[in-house]
């Protein structure tokens, strides 16, 4: 009887993760779908001006028209390429300096005050300087995105390393770990969950900064669509670009979160009931 019960339970356990993922996705869609339906209904009743605030159906038609003309994919891929390049550059710099200031007190005293001061500079303030330095082509756009990604990655990694349990470090010293072994085998694994959170924060800021980046004389990209919609008085184009930013940002964050979950499978963290 016990063996029958255990075999009956195992399939349910195996199916639970997939069911939870599907259920989470379904619940997460309730609010945006409900708002879209309400928005469509108000527009149909004439409560909302469709000239200034086009309904979701018109936005979808605009996206379909851009796709049929063959320009939508080009704009999306251009923006994705800029975000990817800026993200990788910002992560590399943020990881290197965050690890350095987290591990070596001298590096922290030397570098951290300047980095904290630079963090307070508004993103748009870098635009004229980057144009002056790098021109108006791709380089200043990628650099501006990298600036947005850098700071959350740097801050979370430096803070995570500084907050690693001292007992773990003492164990490493007992085993005579050198600085590199201590970083590789104790500090970075212990800081990894927080570091992944910083990567997700940096990615989110990368998507925000790409809008400012594509205002710098871009001829392609979703930011260009925003400007084009404004200049030609087509709010459907603007809302379509905003919708694409939201969808692409969410999908990229989901991909990064899934990768992070695989890297920290060893972590026995808190999970609320029903999660």
C-alpha cells in the first residue's frame, strides 16, 4: 500500500513546477488584460478620446502595419543590440570594480567615493559629453546604456561581498586560501544571489537608458519610433513603442531570472505558501 501511495504522489510532485509556472503566468496576465479590455470598452463608448489615447486594438493594428512593412523587426533588433552591448559592457565594469572595492579596503577607500558621486549625475547629463567624445553613431548610445547598467551591478556586488559572513572567510583562511581562491571559492558564491538581483536591476536601467540613448540622432530603434510618433502626431506609434519596451524588458528579465535561478539552485531560501 505504501508503494502505491508513493507512486501516486510522485507524478503530482513532478507536475507541480509546471502547473505553478502556468498559474503564475495566468495570474500575472489578469491585470494587464483587464486594463486593456476596460480601455477598449471606454474607447468604444466614447468616454476616452481615441485621437489622443488610441485603444489597444488600434495599437495592435499599428504594430501589424509596421510588421507588414518590414520595419518593426529592424527597429526591435536595433534596440536589442544596443541594450545587449551596453549591458555586457556595464556588467563587466561593474563586476570588476564592485569585486575590487568589496575585497580590498584600499580600493574601496580610493574608488568608492568617486563612484558614489558619479552615481548622482542624471543620465541625460552625459548625452552632450558622449556626443562630443564619440560622435553621434553607435558608440555614445552603447556607452550611455553601460553607464545605467554599471551602478546597480557595482553597488550590489560590493555590498554583497562586504556582507559575507565573517565565519566563512575565517574557514577559508584556516585552509590557507590565497586572495584569488578566497574570492573564487567563498566570496563570489556567497554574494551570487544578491549579485543576480543587481544584474536584473542593471538590465532594467539599461532598458530605461536606451530611450535616452536613441534620442541622440538615431534613425532606427524603438526610441526613434517614440520620437517619430511625437513629431508626426501619431500617439498609436508612441504607445506601440512603449508596449514593445514593456514586453521586451519583461522577457529579458524573465530570461535573466531563469538563468539566475539555475545558478543558485543550492540556495534554500524562503518561499511563501502557494509560490
